[in-house]
């Protein structure tokens, strides 16, 4: 079932039966057949359609934001912000795609060659609920410009986002055999990957889903891009305005109610400013992040995406406290039908506790004290994940030096949890493999063909 439940109220709004195996097979056949004509269109024509899609996303921003608020509790203004970057992504690949796909001449020993940049076929996308439109955009915009076709399985709590995206692409001129939404279940994904007509898969989601999809892709010799979880470190070296540092770091962690893969989840603060930081953060969290209706633009703390998500995060907090962590703010699952959890600050988390190494996908801050710069780098790298990281301080060269020693796919200085269309995004270690966005994002499912002239 694809089930739409409003996480702010617990109200069940809509249920959609999963596609049957025959329907899934028919959808695979559709995008497989569509590939032969879509790839033959001139890249300028595909780019024009993708550019039109950007316009339609912008026009329908309010509608899409309202859907996300209803489906997964995103605060309405954050939903509008999400569509802003979606528009940027479609525009980026529409504008830059043709140049990124230009032939690359190569002088080689004894002659000349050219590298052509073409598509590989029909792809499967498996997408999460946390950024229902943005995650799809990162995969779909470059691949449509490149000439691949797409079958998209969205998260089972986001059926309306899935349909709204499909409608926009259709209205922009993407043929129905070049992009198709399918209400498949995750149990159907393995045999979809075994189907010869699917040439690659992109999954954004949890580590567990990544393990399963990577195994199946490997078994079937398919290319896989995996954008998985993270527990990003945020290192504070020093500050000339602690209130502002606290405000900005809290804002980055609390974006999307803490449910961002690249949110800073572990705050690592040098010993001489640690107490000021923790006191300021605990106060900020308790005073500012008060629960409310996510449809109200004034609300600061919306619900998590589902009651089960809120229960899971509350359970992680409870376990951390039982194992010896100190609760400095919040910590309570807010009673009522909605999926609300207080914004929470925990300190004194040690390596023997579950919270030290796992991803906490909700409004929870873990704050660590580091003795010095080297200790901060050690703690930052002592994680199974390697998605993003950030380094904060007044000395840019020092911050950059620290950034270079962090094991992560992306490091930001004096900001955290961001993403932009022209900057590659992705992780190392258990955060996945491959890159989306920027020039790298169009290369993952590309056939870089060498032609020796
Ligand atoms: P999820 O439970 O793994 O679901 C993601 C997608 O995978 C959904 O469409 C889901 O389908 C499907 N799925 C689940 N298990 C599967 C399996 N065994 N085989 C095939 N497909 C499967 O993840 P989520 O809870 O929606 O998203 C949160 C996670 O995504 C977090 O860990 C977050 O850090 C990560 N994330 C990473 C990035 C990044 O760029 N690195 C970005 C955003 C989110 P159903 O909905 O039908 O179960």
C-alpha cells in the first residue's frame, strides 16, 4: 500500500494499492521502449523540455509544498524552499547539459580519439520521503538531459508528490515512455533490478535499503548510485559571536525537523568554548523550537514524517540516556495523535553507546567536547558514515586545513547541511557511492565511449 497519513494529526487520508507484478513489468517495457526514441532526440530538445519542467515546478511551488506538508509534515516554508532548489537543478542541467555532453577530443599515442558521452538505457530510481521533490530532481534532471529513461519508485508515504512530479514532467513534454512513476513495493525492487531492460539504479535512502539494492545490483552487474545516511560532524573551532554560532548550527540541524541526510548530527566543540556552546544550544532549543502546525508559516517545530519515525527517534534518545548520556534539553515524545518529538540536546555520548555510531534522523543534537583541533578531527572521523561535514571558526585557513582532514564527501566552512545545483553531492564509507548534482551528477549513468579515429 502507498499510504498517505497526515503526520501532524495522525489522520489517514488515502491508500493506494501497490502495482501488480504485471503492471511493473509493463512499466519496465514502456521505459525500455521509450529509450530508443528519447535518446535519439537532439540534446537541445531534451534540454528545452527540462527547462520547461523548471518553469512548471516554479509555477506549482505552493501546490507541491502543500502536498509535502500533508504527506510528511514538512513546514510549509521549507517546502517552498525545497522547490526553489528543484527549479535550480532543472535549470542547471537544461543550461549546462549540452556543454557537459559535448564530445571530448583526445590526443593519443599514434593518433587521435574522441570520447562521446551518451546514455545507457532505462534506469530505476528508488526515492525517500524526506525531500520528496528535491531527491527526485537530483536523479531525474541530469538523466533526462543525458537521454536515459526513468522508472521511478517513490517512498510509500509520498504518493501525491510522486504523481505531481510525473504530471509536471508530462506537461513539460517528457513522453510517458521516457518517465514513468510506478507504485511498486520495495519487495518488487530486487526482481526489477534483475530485469535485463533496467540498466542501472539510483537509490536514496537508508543504509539497509542501500545494502539490499547494492547486493541485487551487484548480482545483476548493474551500475548503482547510493545516496545513504550520514551522521555529519560539525566542528566548532572558535567563535567571535557564540549566540550567532549557536543560532546557525541549530538552524542547520533543525532543518526538515532533523530529517536531512547531511544535517550536522554530531556537534564537536573545542574545550574552551564547549560550556558556552552547550548552554546556549540547550536554551535555544527549549525556547525557540515549539511544536505547531506545519501548514502555519510561523511554526518552528513540525512533526516528524510518521508516528513510527517519531517513536524510533524517541527510542534512540531513551536508549542513549539509559546508557549514560546526559539530557540537556527536550527528550520527550509529545503526546497526542501527531508525530511530534521535542528538540533534544544530549551530551556525554561515549563510543560504547549506540548513539555514538548510529544516524539519528530527527531533531536531536549530540554535543561532544574535543580537547583540541586534532581531537576534534579524530572524533569527526570516528564514524561509519562519511557524507558531509562542516568546520566553523574565524580563521578561514585553519578551518580549511581541518576540512582537508575530514573523511567525508563534502565539507562546508561556516555553514552546514546545504546543497546547491552546481556543487557535487554524495558520500563515502557507509554513506554510499557516486555523486549527484554539478557536472559529476550527469556522469554516473553515462557511456563515455572511446572512439579511436
Ligand atoms: P528508506 O526506508 O531506505 O526508503 C527509501 C526508499 O527505499 C523508499 O522508496 C523505500 O520504499 C525503499 N526501500 C526501503 N527498503 C528497501 C529495500 N530493502 N529494497 C529496495 N527498496 C527499499 O529510507 P527513508 O527512511 O525513506 O529515508 C531516510 C534515509 O535516507 C536516511 O538514512 C537518510 O539519511 C537517507 N538519505 C540520504 C540522502 C543522501 O543524499 N545521501 C538524502 C536523503 C535521505 P518504501 O517507502 O516502500 O519502504
